[in-house]
């Protein structure tokens, strides 16, 4: 496994581009495409927009071939997002490592730089990008998103993660174990901690409280990074997302 940022202090980057299980409504309209990463968005394959935001990074890609992603490091195939991160690290992707997804079609260099700057400043081993509901609704009024509801805050994930060191990988290993338990609710609850699940269900859990619990559980410092731009939380999972993204790229939203 590699280690260390480049001479500018910039982390390496991993783009998760693998196809998820089940039917994808976006691919149904493009039967010739093997993965959503190659879906045309405003005339360009979606993954190209992500790679443009990562220009200058040492980029690894999971889920595409060398022909589909020329001049990139191709990570070994993996069955899940967490497994893909670990496989890339084991194949030599250096730490610190920025992780994002190929469907983050509104990702910009400004968003990337804001996230990485805050992640470095946090001193955490593992950082998770989030955006507050207020920021998303201010940027995209009326758009429906999925939110995690904490006491005092509602947030949405941004598909941005920062692994500063080997301890940060422990969070990914926990994530992989949780993926394996997703069809075993009791085992998953024990792994996360029943008291935390109860507190969340009763809306008593704060965002900070969750990350403090995660840090204790993992033996690593895990921190949320709150991004101010609501576009950070937009990915392309369904046709309405695609319509929104293309409207933004046309300057209509």
C-alpha cells in the first residue's frame, strides 16, 4: 500500500464507478452501457465531469476498464463500495486518499478543494462530507432529497470521503462489515450500537454525538465536513436527478 501525498500535499483520489446490483432506471434507457458512470450527461460521459474536477490528482478508478478510463490507475474489481476502497488501497492507492463517486456530476474543483482543505484542517483520520438541508433547499428549492435527521440538524451525504491514514481505513473496514450485515438487522444493530439507534429514532442524537460514538467505536478520529454548497449533495441516482443536473449545467437551475 502506498503512503503519502504528492509534493504539493495533494491526496490521491479514488472514483467509485462500479455498477450496483439490481435494475438501474437510468441504464434502462441506454442498454449498451455497462455502467452508469458512462451515462451521457449534457453530452459527456458522467465520469468525465468528475475526472475534470480531479484534474491534477493521482486518480484511481474502480469499476471501469483501462479502455474506458485511459491514463488512470485501474483498481481491482470489488463487490461493494467499501470493498472497492479497500481493494484500491491494497493495490497501492496512496494515503491520504480522497474518495468520491462517478455519479457526482456536479462536482467541481472548488467543491473538491473546499472539502480537502476542511478535512486536512480537522486533523481527523476519516472525514465524511455532508451538507445541511438548508443549504440544499436554498440552492434547489422544491427538490426532494433524503436526509439524516439529527437533533438540531438535518443533513444529506455528499459522496465525499477523506482517508488521512491507516486509522481512516478502519472506518472503511467497519463499513464493509456493516454492508455484509445489512440483511441481518439484529447483528447490524449490535455492530452500530443499540443505544445510538434508539437515540436516532427518538431524534435525540446530535450529529456531533454520532461522530463521537463512531470515533470511540473505531478507535479513530472520525469527523463530519459540512459543505456550504447544496450542489455537493446532488448525485445522479434516478431520472429526476439527471434532469436536475442537466438543467444546472445548462444554467437553468
